[in-house]
C-alpha cells in the first residue's frame, strides 16, 4: 500500500484514521502539550514539541527554521516520500496546521489535519496509548525541496512592498485587542494596513469537540468581511502559530494562501513598518 492509497484529504475525520493505525507508511504526529501526550495519545503517534517548528530571532519568534534544522526535523519525523503524515493537537488545529505548513514549504504534501484533534478522538471513544512511539528508521528519507517555498511563505520586504502598493489581501488571525492595538505583544501594537480581522478560533466549534465549523459557514463569514477568495491572501498572527489553522482553512477553500511567518512579532517590533491602530475602516 502506498501513501496515495490512504485517500486522505487535507482534512480528515477520526473514523477515517482508525483502520490505518499502525500502518508502516502512516506517520501520526501529536502536537499536544507534554502532559496530555504522556497521559494519552492516539496509538503510534509521535510527539513533536512546537518549538521544533520555529526559529527565533531578535525581532521575530516564529520564523521557518533554517535548512539544517529542517533536515533534522525530517529525520525526527522519519518520513520517506511514500509516507502520509496525519497531524493533530489539543487546541483545535493551530500548531498542527503550522507543522503542515512547514512540510508544504519543504515540498512534502502527503499531509492531513485530524479534525478536532485529540478531543474529537476521545469523544468518539477510539483507543489511546501512553507508550512513547519507537520508530524503525526508514531507508529513504524525504529530501526537502525548497524551490517552491515562496508559494507558501512571504517575507517582510516583499510583503511591505505589496502593502505599500495596496496589492495584497491580509488576514489577521489574532484577537481583536491585538488587532486594534489595545493589547501589546511587541514594541508597537495594531495591525498591518488593510488587514482584515477574523480571529482564528472563530472557525472552531467548541460545542463539537473543537472540530471546524462547516467550511461553508467560514467562507460566508470571510466573504462578509470583505475577503475575495479568488484573489491571493496572506495570513498572519503573532508568530505564525494561530495562523497555522488559517493557512489550512485557506487551502481547504482553494484559496491562494501564503503565510507571513515573521508575523506581528517582526512587523510590530520594527520601528519602520507602517501600522494602523483602532478599528478597520470597514
């Protein structure tokens, strides 16, 4: 059985995963808190700490790791080009989405987000384990390919140019207080000019085990806010953690989506970047 035989989309439900538990070409990755993983997790799930997904610099806390760290990450995941990676967390999909974005930047696309993560899994009554997964080293590791990285990532200088030209849609995934500048998480508060606010967790149904609301509902809300889904969009938050879920939502909606991994930690810490405070004119 090859990875394509799994027939998983970018978003899968718990019942789709159950029949494949333990399959040699399936890699289940858990991004839950340590305390949760140690107590229970999906059988055969490999635990990943979120800090492995980011690189910190003086002004930015959520950058894509450098080439060496990305290679080390692939070795830790122990995946070949034939593997399929299913990712979940305990918060509704943000860290899981961030990991999938990292893999997409590397040219690895056999990826799925488990809808609702560990909460949906437990609610369905499926088996759990407390064992640490011990992996047999695969013979042919996936070789990262960064040639198409700009398809998924935008950096400060390019984003600044597009903002100045008013030639970009921006989705700010943070809280309203961060967006307006009432809450400071960097040297300066506010948002990038022309950014539209739609908090990442708005897409999550907390009454349904942190599963996503129907995509039609989220799409309708985004369009009501003024987003045009036939035009490219850049998603950002504070460190490209919460916008990890926005990236997944964009892909699920067939949107041309890039992530700004410098995020507000970079934009707000710089003293020369244009910033808007208060509510958006819309």
